[in-house]
């Protein structure tokens, strides 16, 4: 039997050349003393593979359609055998991947492994981290529940603040002027194809750079990194090192196996996250909160004064990303030992403490902005004088459906949509009906959230919103 297996293996290897590719990677020398500090990267990769496997299983049932996505997740959670467990594992593996990746980046930063000649390895690692956050955000949207819908609306509002190109970016992200079927299809493509593809390509480059420049040696106080002498010094260190296989491989396998066991256990105990209520554009009283890894940003925006929101949204992410990118160029030489780099240790402690406090505050911070800011403000008396019963009923619909949260009347109300004080001078009856039912621009469609009687009453009220001496629009348009 052994001889048959050996012959088959030799035949496969003679065609594919597996030994020539795999053995050098397994046997490449690594510095001695690497030990358990170096297992976070491989375990993060394991979590990515676990997400790919569970993601394929979910994709067999999940329907990326605005009308069916919520129902398919509900079916997965409550009817599909073990569907709830696969959903839970997929979600918790994403959480574990972020935690392990952050731990890996902290380990690399504190041990100075980003220094010469591994600057490019660090930069690709930063790209992997950003792509992982992108995976987390798009995955949250695919739950397509009330939190996902309004959270996406908040994200679109934030992106819309980018000067000049903000509206174009929002349209590109949503796949149109409003959150709808095209939006979900776009995020499904990003989550399943685009971002995973970029992740795998970046990961391949990252691993190739690790093989090319070797695993960084454990830092020693007083041993400085110099581009002139480092190559020779590293070769001397490798002479006293060990092969990647079997010791390092066994450590990676043990830690990754423990990580998988923890993720599966937590998933079996806690179950999946969501979906919550079905998405409803008419329920502006929703208070969406992002998944825990974005709660710090939520808290920062919720607790900051409105005058600082734009700066936080547009400038802070760029500054943080620039800091990560500039790290290997600003501190690419010199000491690697954290004992000789107190500023680096202090920076990590401050960053972790700040993130922890903001995440804790994110669980209790008030929802911002106040989505009911104007819903309780009554329509001015002069705007409801001499209204017919049907038009008065339309004013009540306008008030009860909290249309004023997005639209102003006589200068009072939200600013997300246009002021409707004189809307009847720009839109005729047919156009008003079409806008209410189908939506358009940044306005969602309300066809499923208003009865025909409510639509008729609302449009009748909107038709009265014009100056007293204005000529009816139907005559202006020649109709």
C-alpha cells in the first residue's frame, strides 16, 4: 500500500512539481526564539479560510435581492438545518479575524518587524487590514435588516460630505440615487467577489514578501537595524535558526485549531447575529448601531458637536491611514526592542485605551443625528387653513409619516430633502404621485408603506403647497 501511495504521489509531483514549490517554503530557515508571538498572522488566515467555506454554504441559500434577502436569512436562521450555526460561525470568524489581525499588527509594530527591509510587507499588511474592515462593513449590509438599511443610509450621508465628488460617490456606492435592489446587488458583489479577490491577491503578495525577506528575528535591546549591515547580520542569525517545519508549523496549527474551536463554541452558544426587523424606509425612528468593531466611530460621531462631524468623517480616517503608511518610513531603522522604544509602547497603549473607551461608549451613546428632530413640530396654521377634508387628512399623513424629518415646510424641518413649501409650483399631480410611490433622488419609495387612500390624501395636500396667487402647474405645463 505504501508503495502504491508513493508511486501515485511521485506521478502527481512529476506533473505538478509540488515538491519544488512547497518544500522550500516549509524548510526555509527562521530565526530561533520566534515562538508563540508569531502565530497571530497564520490564525487570521485560518479565520479567512473559515469565512470562505461558510460563505460558500450561505451563498447557496442567500438571495441577494432586496425583496428576498431578509426572508432568505430568516429561512437560514430558523428553517435550514444547521443554517443558524453556519451563519454564527461566519460572523464570529469575521470578528476573530479582525481581533487576530490587530494583534498581529501590534506584535509587528512593537517588535519593530516593519523596519528595513520589510517596509513593503507592512504596507501590504495595512492594505489587508483595510480590506478586512471593508469585508466587515459589506457583510453587515447583507443582513438587510433595519439596522443594515439605516446604517447604510448613515454611511451614504457621511460619504456625501466629500467635497465636489460626494454625490457621485454616493450614487456609485448605492448603485443609484436611493437604497434599493441595486444597492444590495452591489454590496453582494463587493462582499463575495471583489474584496475577497483583492484580499487573496494581497495575501499572496504578503506571504511572498515574508518568504523573500524572511521571518523577522526576535528583537534584542541594543541591536540596531541598519540597511548597510542588516543583511549580513540576518544571515548569521539564520545559521543558528530552525526550519519553518516542523516547529513553527506545529505552533501555528495548534493556535489556529484553538481559535477555530473557540469560534465554533461561541457560535453554538450565542447563535447568529440578526437579522432584526425587515428594512422599512418609513420607520425613521430606527436607531441603528454598527457591529462592535465600528462602535468607536459611532460613539465619536454621536458625542462630538455637529460642527466637528465633517472633520471627523473626512479628515480623521485619512490621518489614521497616513500614520500607518508612514510608520516604516519614519522609523524604519534603529532599535527594534520595545524596551528601547517607550514612545511606541505608549502609542499602542493609548490607542487601545481610546478604542476600548469609545467602543464601550458606543453601546450607550445616543443616536445621532436625531431622526425625530422635527416630527413633533406641527404644520403652521396658515398652511392648513381652507383645506378640504381630504387635504387635511393629507397633512395628517405628512405629519404622522415623519416626512418633516427630511423635508422642511416654511423653513422648519429637515434638510436631507428639498423644502416642500412651494412644491406644487414645480411638480404636477402625476409627478407628485410618482415621487411618493417610486421615490427618486435620495428619497426612498413609499409604495409599500402607504395605502392608496393615504397617497391620494398626501398628494392632495402637497398640491396645495404653492403661493395663493400661483397659476396651477397643469396650466403652466400646457396640460
